[in-house]
């Protein structure tokens, strides 16, 4: 969606100059535990004399009293709510203390571990970019600092005001909102707005891996054109407050760009009505999960017949310039009916309204790079959508986010060189292999899967390509500079830097079409606190940003590392076998490789999960079990694989020492560590937006839904049959 609070956390988003020394910001419990450390060591020394060798032979009964263990134990205990029954509501038990101690910070619509780490990563990047002695031999890294400083230069942004966008609109051919307009140039405006300026009215056009031929790239066309995050905001009457705020925002921007008050409101209402018509033909996300059914490979000539309102050959030749295409060029279409219907809608809509709508798409993109008046206008809309104000966020944080979106791999090079421990990469690779082994072993226990499909699934798991920390090219200055070659950045014009980036990314997109896909191309930058699976590459990616506490720390108990980053790894690996990932083979091609009997059994099991999650509610609203199915499958499969990998590690290496003061076995600690990754707070507006748009379940139910399906969890917390965390009815796919 076009509207963002710069903190959209997806899955596992958005690290390291240590900003606080070992004595900085200690909690009260840490101080107490640290105070007991010396006395405990003396007592243990005395006991050791008495117990002799016998003590050392029973490490499971011993306590870990290293500084790292004391510190992490303190954090775990402070997050717990001991008054809650873990068998009634494990999320409350694991996170109740954390929620009490973490009110939403100003300007945030949500707050969680992910946000906290991303804030740390941003602080590191701020320090690097604002360093007076910043010196780099890499042109790309220099561009990164220039871009960041242009964003920080609010005085220059205020001086320029709205003029850069006013000039751009005039250059494209004008806008009836701000001046008299009477032209018949629909295709020309569409080409310019969606080509060099990368707006997406009506539909998206991109170049990416062909899902049915993963060794080549192909033009891809899909539905698009809505400014609000979901079609439901336009169509569901419960969202009228947001629609009103959106219209007010549209009008305010029109006025700031020179529009007349009365005519601007009338015309903006017409644009909103047109977007509502688009929303009406837009296919909901939960109906777009079967990629076999979505995929249609046709020629440009076929596309012309399907959607005749656009002269596709002319349009695509312009957007993908300097390539020369003919009407036999293949195109993958993901929204066949939509493109048919949007063509009809375009043909019956007045040219002036179409132009108003297309220029509005450009205005949306450009407004965020203009002066404070535009930011104030957006604040009112964000407050309605997310319950928060962007203006509460420090400018430097907004600018780090923008820089990451634009020059993220050059920024990532700075981040990795300053923070990343190379050893983390080797340790992470070892953990992935342990989790892969556990996942494959579990395949042997599935009585619903036939042998041929089972073996093919093992082969696919073995073929999964893992990428950890960062792509290697970012540490090679020449390669990094080549990636951003042609992108011009200045320190004194933030708006122009944004426009230059849109032009640059359009050229990069066109350049990809005749090249084979690059397996090492990442879609997340190194500082990102997230991870993902790529079905067309059969690869999993873990950026440097997530390879840190509380997900992973070398001196933490293995129970916490497997419950943290281990579950993330298991989650991403399981995506290769969720309702969408399972349709791709080990080489990343979309093709049927399952026997029909196993497909039917899989679908029966996923129905159980759809029903389970649909019954959960947040503020009286139900989760969409279909929309969240893939992530729920990955959550459940990832937890199981990570726990079994942990148990295998214990069998090889012996039980670990326990943490002090937590009063948990290490198996229980694994599940508590997993749950505490998801401790979070959120505004009601943001929670509502998440239910409509997010493919993930809300954090509370990522914990409760997953653990209530886990026999391992039930065993270690001794939850009685019939309790909420052990209902006796489990949904298990993997």
C-alpha cells in the first residue's frame, strides 16, 4: 500500500555499535542477580568441595551464572506474568509483564521486539552517516550519505515548498485540479506516470522470475491502483471514518498544490468514487492464494484483446525502454478478470477524471518528499488509519527508513562492516542444517503423505539455498558501485533525489528482462529485522539485522537460540511447503509435483487450520483464516522443526545449565523464548488494519495458535486435556 508509518513489520521488518556498555541500563532484577553472583559463586565453590565429582556429573541441576545468563534471565522474568496460568493463556503468561512495562511510544502504531531492534539498527546507521569523519572509497556509500543528508535538510525542503511537484505536474501535461485541463492524452500520461515515475494506477507492470521457468525473467502484470491499504476500506461501511479522512487528505493536497476549494473537493470526491469502483473489481487477497490458478502466460497481442483500453505494445515499449518489444512478447498476467473489467471501467470513464486519477497517483508518491504542510496533512490520515502521527517520529529515523528503501544495499555495506560478526554466518548455517534435518525426519512420520511425494519433499528441503547476513557483492566496492551506477544524488534536493530514484529503478527493471535471474539478488536489505523465503529460487534469506538478541546471541542458552532464530529458520523453511510454496518444485518452478492423494490430504489438514484461526478474534473482529493460512502453516511447522532440532542438539551435547530465577526447565525455556519474540502492543486502528491486510496472524495468536497445536508444548507444561492450550483437537500439517 501507498500509506505507511515506516514501521510495517511483516513476518519475522525492520543493529552493531553497542550503544550501551555492560553497566548501562540495567534493570532492578539484573542488579539483584548480579549482586548475588559473587555470593552464589562462593557458595557453589563450597558445595563443589562437598559434592566433588558428583555435582559435575549432573549439569542439568546446575545454574548458569555468567553475566549473559543473568542478563537474559532478568529480561525473561520481567516479561513474564506469573499470575497467569500458562495452560489458560500462554501469551499472557509469557508477555503480560512486557506489555505492562511497554506502553506504545509516541508516534508508533505498534511496538515489539522487531521495532526495538530496528530502532537500535537505525541508531547505528545514524551514527555512521552523521559521522564528521565519514570517508568512503565507494561512490555508492557516498551517495547514501548524500541522500540521507538531503532528507535531513528540512530548511532546503521548506524553501522549495510545493514547487517541485507543481513543476512536475506541468511537465507531464497538467491537472484539472490546479489548472484548466482539456486534452486527449490518456496513454501519454499513463506511460509517463507509471514508467519513469513508477506510480501504479490501474495495474502494476514489473519484470521478475517466470514462476514456470525459473531460469528466465518475464514481464508481469497485476491488479493495482488503490491508495488505502485494502479494498475493504472503500467497501466496508465500518471504515467510513477512514474514507472521510482520506478525502480530506486528498482535498488538502489539492489545495496545497494550487487548487480551488470548491472544485477541488468535487473532483477529489470523483477520484475517490473511481477508486471505490476499482476496489469493487479488485480480487481480495484471500482469493489469490492458489498461484497455479492465478498464473496466465499470454502474448502482448493476447493482452490487447483481453484489455483493449490500453495500447499495450506502445505502452510496454515505453515503460521498458530502450528494449524493443513486439506483440509476441510473453507476459504473465495474475489478474485476468480484473484487467478485463478495468479496461471496461477506463472506457466508460471521462478523460478528465482518468487524468485526475493518474496525476493523483503521482501526487501521492511525491508528497512525502515535500515541506511540513504536506506532512501535517498526511498526519491526520495516518491517525485515522493507524492511530498514530508520523510527525512524532524523529526526522532522522524517517530519513534512515527512506535511505534504506532507496540505497539499502549501500547502507547495508556500512552496517555490516560496522556490526556483523562473520562467525554468526557459520553458526547460522549450522543451525539451518540442523533444522532442515529435523524437518526431513518429521516427514517420515506423516501418515497422510505418499512415498513418492515424501521423497520429492526431502529433495526440495535439501535443495533449499540459504543466504545469511548479506549478499557478498556489497563488500566489493566496484560491484556495489556498479549496482547504483546511473543514480544521481545531491545533498540539496531531496525531492529530485526521489524522482531520480524512480527513473533509475525503471531503467534497472527494463535491464532485467533479457538477463537470467540473479540467485543472489535479495529483496530485503542487510539491516532489516526480518527473513523470507523465495519460491522461484527455493531460497531462504536471513539478513544481518535479525541475527542478534533476542533472536540469537552466541552466549545465550541454546534453548533460547533455537526458540528464537531457530523458529524463524524453521518458519521460512516450512514456507517451501505451505499452501503456496508447495506448488513450486526444488528448482523453483511452478508445476504439479505432488501425487493427487497427498494434495487432497494436505488440503484437508489446511482446512483444520483455516477453521482454527478464523475463530480467534481481536477487538471483536475475526482473523481471516484463509488470508493467514500460509503464515500459520509456517509458524506451526517452524516451531516443531526448531524444537526437534534443539532436542537433537541436547542428545548430542547434553543438557544445558538452567537460567537463574526463571524457574523453568530448558524445554519450557524454549517455548517461553519463542513466545516472548512476539510480545507486542498495538493501537486498535493498527490492529484493524492488520486483520484486513496482513498475511500473518496477530502476535497473540501466533503464540496461542501454534502452541495449542504442539504436543511437545503440552508435555512440558503439563496442560490438562480440555484447557485452552490443550483442547484435545490439534491441527497439524507438517
